[in-house]
């Protein structure tokens, strides 16, 4: 997480009340953090544990961008597969 997003949790923010986890496992993310990250209502998110007391929240689209084009095949392999489709 960039240092600027963390800066949203200053002592001024603490005095107004930190976000809390509800009984329904919901959290309200501060508007400043949402603006910096570009997250918005209705976005598909991926949430994963990073260890005790830490989570990561990412846009669901990021996973596709991260792994697209990473598979490699031997030369001619995809052509052979395409030829099988035509049979």
C-alpha cells in the first residue's frame, strides 16, 4: 500500500473514530483512501489475508492483468490445438 494511502489514518482521524469491523464482517473504508486507490461502489474486489491483523484489497480486474500472457507453450503447440478444433 502506498504511504499516501496510509496517511489517511492520522491522529486527527483517530480522534474521529477508526473504521471498525461490524458484526456482519463489514468495514467502511475512508473516502480519502477510496479516492487515492480508485475504488468505488460496485467494484469487484479480491481480499486476501497477509498475516495476523492484515488484509489486502485489490480490484478483481488486476488478477487478469497480472497473469494475462504469462503462460508459455512450445513452438507450434497452439497451432496443433487449433488444428484439432477444425477436425
